[in-house]
């Protein structure tokens, strides 16, 4: 029991260190238009695979970094992720916290949940890929859905599009950035899992 707890704490410390490195360097959030493409989801996916549904805890850290970054380095749409940001007449509120945290927590949880189910059926590698894709796409869809539901008109105004076309714009983000992030997460997670597999078994 003590060994498992030590292994868990060591693994979590490693993943936390990786998340911190990503968030303090340009590697974590890559500006593309009004939104940021991210690699922050990859350690969360791997944590879900290695630690099971407890990957949700690292997802919380991902959400916290989103909140902090939006607050201390605000962009034109940062009010969607931080209740402490006001851009012109547009301000964040408690819904910003839902967008920042809930999708990222589910990212880690679902990656671990799906992997655990498929591992029981002796489909570990496929479980890594499906878990990564499920978690990453869920994260993207919930973030963009939250933006539309809670800040639709303000977001449309901030990025300079008509509110009537916002759904199309957001769907475009899902089909480009979202899918690319999900595929990248699946490929990298599978490669890292294969590298870690001998260590995990021992």
C-alpha cells in the first residue's frame, strides 16, 4: 500500500513538473487567432492512463493554469476563462471558472476511464488512443460550447464576427484545432505509454 502511494505521489509530481514547464514556456499555449492551441492536455491524458481516473486531478491543474494565464496575460477572449478579467465592457464571471475547470477535469477522468475499460479487454494500445481522443475532443467541445452558451455575444464581438455565424466559427475550430490537438495527444500518449510500459509493469 505504501509502495503504491509512493508511486502515485512520484508520478503526480512528475506530471505536475511537466505541466509547469509547459505553462511557463511557449510550448504549452500556442496563440492561433483569438484562441490558444495547447499541448497542456497531453500530460493530463498520460496521467489518466497511468493513474486511472485520478488523472482528473492533473486536469484540475490544467484548468488552474488556464485561469492563471488568462488572468495575468489576458487576451481579447480571456474573460471566458477568468472571472477576474475585464476587456472593454466584457467581464468574466463564475461561468468562466466552469469553462476553465470542468472540461479539463473531465479530460483526465475520461482518458483514464476509457483506458481502464479497454485494458480489461486486453486492448491497451487501442485504449490509449481511444481514451486520448475521447478526453481531448470532450475538452474542446465543452470549452467551445461553454463559450457559446455563457459568453456567445461577447465572444463574437471580441473576435469581430456576427453572433449569427458564431456556431460556424466554433465548429471550424473544433474541426481544425480540436481534431489536430486530439490526434497529437493520441500519438504522443501512445508513444510515451509504450516507453513507460516496462517500468509500469515492474
